[in-house]
C-alpha cells in the first residue's frame, strides 16, 4: 500500500516520518513521491507536535529518484519538454515541502543521501548525519540534473559547482565542513542523537519556532531563493527530454547488463 511507503509516528512533541522502501535504499518512485507529499502535509498539520524528523528505513537515507524503475516514463517523455517540466515541477514541490512547512524539519541521514535524496536533506532545516553518510548528486553523469538546484544556496557557488559539474560525492565530515550538515555522530548513535536534538528543539515554544523559521525563509526568499529554484527547473526540463551520447550508452548498458553495470561503467570513468 502507498501509505506504508512513509511511516508516521510521534514521540512526545516530535513527529517521526520514515521513508520505508529499504530494499530499494528508499529510491523515490512515483508512489513514494506522492506518499512523501502526503506525509509532509500530515506531519505539519499534526497539532500534537512542534518538530518533525525525516529519516530513512534500512541502511540508507535515500539514493534519489528511482532511475531503474523509470525507463518507460523516460522513453515516453522523449522530446516532451513541457511534460517533463510538469513532472519535475511535482518533484520539486515535494522536495521543497520541508522548507514550506511551518514546523522545523530535521533530516537524520545514514548511508546514502544522493540525488533527490541529497536535495531533500538540504531542504530540511537541520541535518544530523551518521559518520558513514555519503552526500552528492551524481545524476549529471548520466545526463540528468536537479530538479532542485538548492546546493549553491547551502554550501556556496564554488563548492556546489564542483560537486554538481562532476557528480562527485563527499563524506559526512566534508559535508559538515561545507555546512551541509549540522552534526556528525557514530552510526550506532544516530537515532538517539537525532531524537535528543529534536527534543531539545521542542523545548522552544511552537510559536517562536514557526515565527523564526518563517523569518529566515522569507529573508532567503526575498533574496531570490524560490525564484532561483523555479528558474533552474525551467532551464533543466528540456535536458530530460533530450538524448545525449552518455545517456544513450548508459541506457544501452542498463538494458543489456542491468542498472548496476551501467552505474559501474560510468563511475569507473571518473575514478570513483
């Protein structure tokens, strides 16, 4: 059932949202995307909580969008830039939900936070990462990018350009140094540390949290944050409708030898 893809429970004043597709490392397909959008709305509307934690079941937070399961959709969308704009717009709206919620959202990240999963963590107000966490947006290596180009706003243009142009990944310590995460803890302590952090935040009055988050967000939006993200979406949509040499080879390898082989082929070219 779609509703089982995102679990929701409470611990005192903390709302706990869990991406629940562990066998796929919480890769975001259409069903999970819709479940996440509904889950964010539910968590924000819950009168019993003032802070929300977003986490992933299993060994990874989220590896991004499910490129292995989306080939029929991609083929149907070739040369349909407007169609891709609509689909990517829905993905961006889901990713931006933590930003747009009235309550602060804390991402609790272990394992992989890649592609859309990395973007989702960056849209959260705060991030606690396990030492084994890996962050990055490698999708440019198979001719995709976005939909939420939020990284430059979080870590600055120069660092973001390097990560987004090459598709390289960084470890949790580097993410901390870059300002992408707030705390790094041993993997065995991630759940406990995240809850302690969230419960400390919940000691602040809900009214003060809402007002402070809104003030920070409105300041960023006055500086062009939301317009910049939507402008990026307008630029990127045609890329998804295009066919590139790298994308064509990646697709052929996927069809012939499987997604894992295609990913290994592209990774080997970059030496990582």
